[in-house]
């Protein structure tokens, strides 16, 4: 199996459908490792992975860290809050520092859209976008696609609803791209202030009545309200939002029997999703977390050249 014919992974749109499928196929190999007593393989031995996170993160950072360690990479974990960045070091100076460290792969999260693209143009190392502003979160979208494929076998022909704060969600933008590229129909739903008409340019349908679309959906990706990114009040109250757009037990009964419930996390239980739904057999939220490690292992492996996988799984 050969690697990805590219230096970086910056967004979904720059990938081909074949590359998306290659990442998902490779993730299957690495997920098989999780059942073993020894879960590490020497695929990235001698390679250095640097985690450069300018925004807080728990799940994504830990997922990338675990993926790198399971591939036997050397890991540099830069905490921006305690680095020279807080002393005024520019991004380009940080780039030169990382060049001097000879990092092979840099995983970057940044509050400014396209910051990882800037980094990739100014460094020889491979760059993986772990989330940039409102723009993209490609590895989350890839693990969402892999998780849904694992559950349903194929995404082509599915009707997928993405519900909630679409406006502020980089996950939603990347999910729209990956789901549509794999042949799904996508409907966005939420308050008009959080799902503006401009999203129609992505080739999706927009709905403002959750109860109306639920019976038609094969999979539902619930999103949290991102209060930290909002300017002003986007809806009357949390109580009102919950009443109109939360996925509750009663609403789950309106769905198809084999509907797949997803959430990229962190969940605001009792706001966009009820405990009973999040913990129901329909939900694959925990599987998404597990699959995130496998998908990120696959991405590391493929960017490093995709050495033969014989004996790994």
C-alpha cells in the first residue's frame, strides 16, 4: 500500500475520493491493533511528530498523541501557553524553530483560518490541520466518515443530517465536504441565525424544523452550541433551543430504526442531546473516539510514505 501523494493534510477539499477511501481502508488495519496486548508498531520509529496547539484541546490532542505513540514516533508536545509565543514570537519564527528541530510531521490547531496552510508553505515538514478557525477540521471529518462506513458499510445514498451550530463549526464544513464526496445527501438544521442561507452554496439542503426531517435521516451528526465563538445572542435561550433542536428520546422514536447518532464532542448533555439518546444503541459516539486514533494513525502512516503493512494486522 503506497502513501498519500502529498506532503500535507490541510482540508477535505484537496483530497480525492480515492485518497479518502485509502485513509479509511488503512484505518481498518490500525484499529485491529487495539485488540492486541501490545498495541505499538515501529512504523514511525525514528520520525518526530510535533503537536502545536494554539487553541485548547483535549480529545483531538490526546488522539493525535496516542496515535503517534502507538506508531513509535518521537513526540514533541508544545504548549503554546508556556512557550515563546506568549512572549511575542511570530508564527514564522516558530516555523524556523520547528525546522531546526527537524520535526517530520507537525500537527497544528490554530484560531486563525488557514494558519496551517501558511505553515505548510513555509516548512519542509508535513503539516496536518487539527482545526483552524471556522474553516476546517479534516481529521474529524475523516473519522466521522470512517465511523459511519464501519456502521453502515457505505455512505453513498445515505441522507445525513447535521444539526446545531453550523455557522461556527469547522467540523460541519469538513463533514459536508466528505459526506458529499462519498455520495451522501446532506441536510443542515438549526436556528436561522446559526444556519444561514449562504450554506446552500455547499450543495446542501437547509431545514429549520427538526421534527419534519427526522424520519428521512439515515444518520444524524449533532453539534454543540459554541458559545465561546459566538458574538451576541443567536437564539432566545438554551431552554428554547433545547425545545426546538435537541435530540431527545421522543424525537429518536420518530427516526428510522437503524438511524446512526453521532457527535464530534464535547457533548453538552441536556442541551443538544439527551443522556438517554447519547447512551442509546443508536449512538456511535464512543466508537468515533476510538476510530479517531485509528484514522490519525493511518494519516501519519500514509504521509510518511505508506510502508508495507504486512504483519501489522
